């Protein structure tokens, strides 16, 4: 189950969901699209900057007995990009669709846990990813 959750949280899925939303409700989606895009650009740029400077070794490579249940998208673990992207999605959706917050934030938390369960992140990576995603989304919402 956690393997599937991790796969659903791959970055391209959020853009596919936004494309479907654009097709279904063009005018409403156009209001969300600038914040959504800006948040992901900010999150992704910051994510790569941090990840390539910190270079934290993934748990399955460092701790005996931990096995990776998924193929990680890159070499290092800090911060969790999957958790950051899920948190961006949760913040943008909950700000655009009142009442969706509990579901969206639960989703982001489950994505984070799936990354630990699958052996590719430490808990600190998840907290940092969630913080990165939240700050990126909140910053984008200030401007859009």
C-alpha cells in the first residue's frame, strides 16, 4: 500500500490533476493555476539547492537492515521532495477549496510516512520537506 502511495505522490501526478481540473472547470482552475505553478517552481528550485548541498545519504544505504522498497528519484534524502510536493498540493487545495484541509493534510502526512516506510527517508527529511512545501505554497499564495 505504501508503495502505491509513494507512486501516486510522484510530481507529475499533481500536474496531471491540474490539467484535468483545467478541462473540467477552466475559469476556476485559472484562478488556482498561477499559485500552483509558482509554489511548485519555488519548492522545486529550493529542494534541489538544499538536496545538492546537504547530500544526506539515504537510510537504506547507511543503516544495516533497512531496505528500499522503491527506487528513489535521486541519490540523497534531505529534504523529502515527495513530501514537499504533497504539502504544496495540500496547502494550495485547502486554500482554494474550503473544507478540504483535513483530507489534504492527511494525504500529505501519509505521503511523508510512506517515504519513511519505504526506506528512502529519515523523519527529519519528512519534516523539512513539509516545511519547504508549506513555505513555498504560502509564499505563492501571497502573490497570487
